C-alpha cells in the first residue's frame, strides 16, 4: 500500500485548485441564480486539458490517470459542481466510450475535438419512462441498411444544448431486449433532431439540462459504436467509469462545504468563544473530516482499480453511494454551522447543499448503487 500522490498528481491538483479559485469562484452565485452555463470556463477547462484527462495524447487527450481525474473533479466541485459535471460527462461517459469502443475514423472525427475541448459531448440514455431500466427504452433506431432511423425522446440530458456530439442509446430490435440496443453518435444539426426546453433545477443550475427530440433522424451506419446490439453493454460500462467522476464530484461538494464551515467556525463567536472552541462544533467537524476522508479513499480505490485494468464496478458504486451520502450530510451540517448565514447565498453552503442532492440521483440513484453492490457481494 502506498498512499502518496506522485509529483504530477500533486501538480495537477494544484492547477485545478487554482483554476477553481480564480476562474470558477467569481460569478458562481450569479450563474447558479440565473441558470447560466459556464461556457467561458468550460473553454478554459478544455485549454487546460481537463476535458480529455484520460484520453491518450494520440487523440488529443492529456494521457493522465483516473487518480488525477478524481483529484481534478474534487477541486473543481468544491467551488462549482455545474462546471465539474461537464468535465465528468465529457471525460467518462463520452471520451472514454469513444476511445474504448470507437473506430479509428470515429476517434479522429469525434474524439479529438472532444478531448481538446473544442466541442463537448452528451450521453443520452434516460427517457421520460425509462431511468436506469434501459430495457424499457422507447427510443428506436430502425436498421434501414446504410443508416438507422432514430425516433424518440431523451430526458434530463446534461450538456443538452451546449454539446455538439451526442451518444444516444436506442432500441433497434425489441425482440432481442438488451441485446437489440445500439449506441449511436448523433451530431447537432442533423435533420429531425431538436433540443427541448432547459430544465429549471434545484441544484447544479448552471449545468445545461434538456430533453432531446428525434424525429426520423437519419444516422449513418458508420456512427454506430461497436458491434450491432452492443449498446446496452456499452452504456453500462461507461456508467461504471462515470460513477468515479460523480463520486469525486460528491467528494468535492462535501470537502468544499467542510472547508467553508471550518473557516467560518473559527471566526464566528457565540457566548464569548469562537464556534470552533465549542465541543459540539468540534465533534461535528471531526465527523465531517472522517467521512470525507473515507469517501476520498473509496474514490481513489475505484480509480486505482480502473488504472490497473482490474474490475471496478463494485468499487465505483461503493464510492458513489458513500460519497454522495457524505455530500448530503456534510452540506446540511455546514449550513447548520453557519446558522442564519448558511441560509443565504453569499456564504456558498446553501448552493453546495442543493448541488449535493443530484449526486444521489444521476448516473444511477443510491438505490441502484445498492443493487449493483449487493449483486456483487452475493455472487
Ligand atoms: C440534473 C440531471 C442530469 C442528468 N443527466 C443525465 C444525462 O446526461 N444522461 C442521461 O441519460 N440521464 C441523465 N439524468 C437522468 C438520471 O440518470 C435519472 O434521473 C436517474 O437515473 C433516475 O431515473 P428516473 O429519474 O427515471 O427515476 P426512476 O428510475 O423512475 O426512479 C424513481 C425512484 O425509484 C427508485 N427505484 C427505481 N428502480 C428501483 C429498484 N429496482 N429498486 C429500488 N428502487 C428503485 C429510484 O432509486 C428512485 O428513487 C440526469 C438527471 C438529472 C436530474
């Protein structure tokens, strides 16, 4: 066991920390309030190589490991989870899937601009009547010989309007159930593809969440990822990796709220003492710090397994389940430690509390993580 980060990992963490403080923090309250997508900041994240963190340099990526990905996600999410979700989706759901399963032509055409941050991607599985149960998909991709005819609606799509490349999971042959599903690359501007209204959300309000509508969209056969019928396996596999990103996002939201609360309790006085001098406060801080460290170690473990080519489904689900629950507990407690000040926007913790909730829902709810984990432990 070796718990020390490498010099490169420490450096990249520092770069992400500085970026979050200097580029994400200014304006984060306004972006949240007005539901503004952090377009300028996302462009800068691309320039830093943070939109293709694990992609090989051959395809325009930064060639870093999954541990570095966790470090970057934690630092960005301490300040702005609406920006960090763009990093998570682009890296682990879109770039990872294309790099692992895409053809050389698909990588040249789509992966390179995505990894370099010239374009951003979206991953489209959820539908109005199908959440995690992908076998209930209603979106169809009918095989027409040289192309698929795509029809249906996707819901809750992160980067829904700002993306240029969409990986869409659709049913080609319902009689084959999950073996009849395909993953298709859909480009913005294809005839029959329209973006619905932006969702008005409780948290990650700067993130761009939309429904997508496909009406007789002709998707060329060369845009199918992997073999015919491999779309369900593809979706499940990229989500396994995606959970490391969301776990690290939850970790960052928790550690961001903890850091704000720690500073506040040292300054705020009650009954002639700093709040941090009260044992009730000290115990709360001790619990927060312990849970955050445990969540961080679960994230590192999942990332380490992935980096070493070992199975990581159980580890990434454990990391996401635990880190997202720590994010909720920590942010609620951080608001409480601020008293009335915690209830107003200027102190940041109320936003972090609202942002924390989504980490228990997307890329598989906490209940779905428990299903994955229990399936593994009962094997
Ligand atoms: C802001 C936001 C961004 C999102 N981004 C994306 C995206 O980019 N791409 C994408 O494809 N999707 C995205 N989603 C969708 C998200 O992944 C789904 O909302 C999530 O998977 C849950 O699906 P659902 O909403 O249909 O809930 P349902 O599946 O209807 O679940 C409702 C409740 O029932 C529980 N439940 C369901 N099945 C079981 C079971 N078998 N056992 C026990 N409990 C169960 C769930 O845990 C949940 O509590 C996003 C959602 C939001 C809100």
